[in-house]
């Protein structure tokens, strides 16, 4: 199959806010996520309303995987990672909310964790450099790409501050620890947000200037935590004996969607929504699948 053929996605309405169409999204904002099952291990992108209901399949690519979706700030496009079929397709792509108008972002082979800037003009991502990954920022058309970090550690999962002046990301070192780091784009000055002996992953920065992330704490499970960008106010908001990961803020900063489960490949992973104070936990997806990397439409 050619790269062009693999780039085709069947147009399915993703469900705009107030649209009585897909994902039961009338009156709400769609959540887009990646799903795979034991029977269908190739990931596709799906959408669901924050209120639950029917999921809608957005991409239909049986030979390649679509993962790590990220909404544009105007809610009109989604960036994501597409890879597979022996490396013929590998990199970041964008599409509109119908799943069509697919465009590759040049220079992103091997990249992961795309994050759209608040002004809609740039995209941040992690990309391999030798044996580790570094954080890059590029215009949405792929140029010019600027490398922001230069370390011997793995820098992953960038997320933008509301004013677009900073990125937060998690830095994983050779000792198995990972912490949240903040970098100022104008100077490239870096500041640690969480401690050096932490196990902190997948930060997401809210419009209300709080950072949510997943931490493997003393329980041995991954729980959701919140912290201010200056490192103060650290506290957990989930604490059950499950693995909670990949938090994504609602547009108003009042709730988070995240993945719970996945102690092993036979353990399904479902999407949940929780208030920022840890109350009103609600399960969104319930099928025998792995539902991961959700992003809440702005």
C-alpha cells in the first residue's frame, strides 16, 4: 500500500459543540482518543461526548496506527501521530473534524506527543535525537523546526502554557525517574516543577494555570496530581488502586478526562471524567478495549 493510500480516512463527523451529530456531542465538546482491542491491535481515533454515550470512529486505517490526538485551539482540526506498515508512514498529521483533509507535517518522522500552540500557528512535539528524545517546536506546516532541549534524558509530552510563552513536559532520566519541567520559549531557561525522585508523566496545562499529570506514587499505582507552574500546591485528586494516566483538561478547567486501568495487556483501559477537586468520578467508555490519550476539545 502506498503512503497516499494509507493516508486516507473515511469522513465521519467528529461532532462539533452544539451539533446534533456524532458522539452524542449536542451541547458539549467532543473528546477525541485512541482505541485498540485484542482483536484489532491497530489503533484508530474515536470521539465521545463528555457526557458519555456512543463513541464514533474517526479514522479507519487497518494497516497503520493513529494515536496521540491533539485538538487545534479553534477546535477545527486534530493533530495526531500516524505510523506503521514497515515505516512507510511515520510522523505527525493533521485532519479536519470530519476526518478528511489529511496533511502530513514535514520533518516529523519518529515524532510523538504533538501539542498545538494556543495561537494555532505552531506545534510542539518530542523527536528522537540519537538514543533520547528532545522537545521541538515548528510552524504547523513543519518549518522552521526549532530544537528546545539538549539533554541526555528523554524529554516527552510537551504542553503549552495558556499564554504560549512556556512549555511543560516530562523528563525521564536513566535512573527510571521522571519529573515535570517548564521551559520558557524566549530564553530556553528551564525550571523543575516537580522533584528529582518523582515518577511524573504526561502533564497537561490548563487555562486556569494549573498542571495536571500522572504520578506513580508510594502506592505503586499511577494517580492524578495537580500542581501550580511554580511547583507549589501539589496534591493528588485520585487515589484508587488503579492506574490513572494521560489527563486532559476541560476547556473551563473544572474537569479532567483520563484513562484508568491497564495493569497488563488483558486489562481494559477506560476513559473517566473527574472534577478538579477529585469528586464526581464518571466512567465514559465501557467496552472491552484500550481507550487512551484522550484530548478534550477546546
